[in-house]
C-alpha cells in the first residue's frame, strides 16, 4: 500500500511537470509556426516515456489491487478463524466459570448447613441447659412435694388427734349438758312443788283468815267466850306467825331456787356457746382438711404436669438428637455431593483441556474432516470406532450391525460375567468395563448421545437354552445429571414382557445415591445400579443374569438415532 501511494504521488508530480512543459512548448510553437514539426517531435519525445511510465504505473496499480484483494481475503479468513477460536475459548471459559459458580454454590450450601448445624447444636445445648434447670426444678418440686406431703400427713395426724380430743370434749360437754338439763328438770320440778306448796299455804292462809273472821265474829258474838277464845287466838297468832316464818322461808327458798335456776341457765348457755365454738372449730378443721386435700391434689396435678413437661422435653431432646443425626447424614450427603462436584469440576477442566488439544489437533491435521456422532456411518464396518459428541468430546464406542440392522451403539453388554456392576455414582457416570467382555458405556455419554436427536433402544436377550428375545422402545433418552439421569422409554415392541416399564420416569440409583421410591436402598440391597422404582421388575445389571423367570446367558442394550 505504501509503494502504491508513493507511485501515485510521483505520477502526479510528473504529470504536473509535463503540463508545464507542454504549456511552454505551446507558447514556443505559437510564436514560431515554422517550428511546428519540431515541436510535435519534441512533444512526442517528451510524452512517450511518460506514457510508458504511466502504463507501467497502471499495471503496478492493477497488481497492487489484486494483492490487496488477496490480502483482504486472507485477513477475513484469519479474522473468522480467530473469531471461531475466541468463541470456543469463551465457551470453555463459560464452562469453567459455571463449574466454579457451581463449586461456590455448593460451598455456600455447605457453609449454610454448617451454620444451621451450629445453630441447632447451640439450641441443643440451650435445651440441655433448660432441661437441667427443669430437672433441678423438678427435684426441688419433688422435695417440696415430699415435705408438703409429710407436713400434710402430720397435720392430718395432728388434726385427727385434735379432732379426737374435740370429739371427746364434745362428748363430755354433751354429757354435762345432759346432766345440767336433768338438774334443770329437777330444779323445775322442785320449783313446781314449791309453787304448789305456796299455793296450798295461800289457800290455808285464806282459810285461816276466813276462820279468823269467823272467830272475830264469834268473838264479837261471844264476848263471853272471849277469854276461852283468847287462848285459842293466841295459839292462832302463834300459828300464823309460824306460818309467816315458814312462808318467808319458802320465799327465800324460792328465790334461791330462782338464782340457782338462772345460774343453771347461764351455765347451759355457756355450754351451748362452748358447743357452738366446738362445732365451729370442727367445721374449720374440716375446711382446713378440705383445703389441705385440695392443695395435695393441686400438688399432685403440678407434679403430673411437671412429669409431662419432662417427658415432652425428653421427646424434644430425642427429636433434636434425631434431627442432628439427620443433619449429620445430610452433611455427609452434601460432602459427597461436594466431592462429586469437585470431581465433576476436575473432569470438566480435563475435558476442557482435552477439547482444546483436540481442537488444536483438528485445526492442524484434520481441517476438512468431520467426526461422526453415532455409528450410522460405520454401518458396513462394525466394531470399535471413534465418535465425537458435544459436551463429552472424542471417545470409542462398540458399533453393531448384526443384531437389528446397521448403526447401533452398544451401551451395555453382559457376555463374560466377570465384571462387577456394583459401582458408585461417579463410575456409572463415567462408564466402566471392556468392549471385549462386560461393560457399561456411561450415563453422561448416553445422555449426550440421546439428547442430540431422537433415539431408539434395542435390548437383545439370549436364554441359557438358546432362545433369543428382544425388546424395542421407539423414544429412548435419559435426562442430565442434575435430574438424576431420569429414564424415558417411549412405545414398546418385542417378544418378551415389558419389564423396563416399571423403571420408566425413574432416576438412576447407586449404593451411594438412593433415588428409588422404596423405604430402603434398592441399589445397595441388590448390589447394582439401575433405574429402580420399588425396587424392580427387570434389572440387567444384576450379578445373576435373569429376566423375570428366564435365566439368561447374554444381554446387550443398543441405541441408534431414530430413522
């Protein structure tokens, strides 16, 4: 480009000189027409080398334009190649960053679960402290209950003794009251007799007064008999005085009996008051007894409630223990998942490096060669071939064209009986075994192959007696690892029972990753990985080759793109 620019500038300078010279020559020619031929010859001589030079410059310009086009095309090719390599590099970077993000998310989950475990442990310690406090409170309550029970028993005993004494006092007061009532009755009878005696005395006095009146009349009438009667009168006076004295004595006795009766009544009232107080005290004792019995019942209910609280606390502690054990198990599972994610990340990094090396080798050695993603191109050439699948890269597969037509990839084979199929999740993910004997291709490879396009599954079974069975499914695929490599079969066709249907839409299970519906671990129980439900109807990874009741000697599982 720089040479072209220089040539152009030189051409312009020369053209300008030529025009100036031509103008000078025109002036000269105009002044002297006689020299016309000489001017033309001179002009031709001057212009001819310039024309030659211009022709040369024109050719050089054409050549430079052709070289510039070639350079642009080469630059476009270099740019497209660099863009493709940059896109591949960005894709690998995104995969690595995704793996790092997954690792960080797993680490965050682990940290979160560790914090939850620490918080639960703190809660357990706190509950243990509360349980210890409640146990001490319960012991104190038990001691208080025992003391209260002993005091209640003592009080009951004392109250019973006091009640007995009160009952004795009551009996004594009752006997006294009965005795006093009898005395009162005796006094009343004596008073009645005194009343009757006083009435008799009054009647006698009336009679005596009547007799005295009769005597006065008789004395008046019989003045003469005054002297005779005087003595009688004197005797009567003495008799009347005696009667008055006796009356006074009777009145005094009556007053004494009245005072005694009043005293007896007062004593009776006092006895009744004592009886009332005794009855009130007995009622108070009964009320205290009822209160004590209520307190005893309340203490019993409190003790029962405390025991229930203790049982609840114990059950909570047991549940916390179980929860902590579950958390430990979850932590172990998370650690296993974390290890799996680490292995996955390392596998991703290795795959990334492998892909880079493979891309470099492809760019160097096989720029125009296309590696197939199935066994379809090798239909006439069965055996081990290399294929390339997006997300996995290059790997060898066993192609089969004899059992059910061309283009089949063998994903599982049981012909030797020496390979162990009781493997962990990572081994089933990667694949194991030998193509010359028993092998399993690998869950990730099967997922990548079946996710490219619709595939069909063909199962080849040979019984011990030589009978050949087959099962065919028209839409076979398994999901990615995040969804547990879930199985999907499609429609069935074959000459054997559709035993794999029981595992349709089930995740794959191994002894270290239980995804079945049962309560236990079917993979651990039957020593093989499979798409377990609860647990299986047929399982082609068992140690003993069998389909329902048919004993087998050969099993092959094959896939190919749906025609």
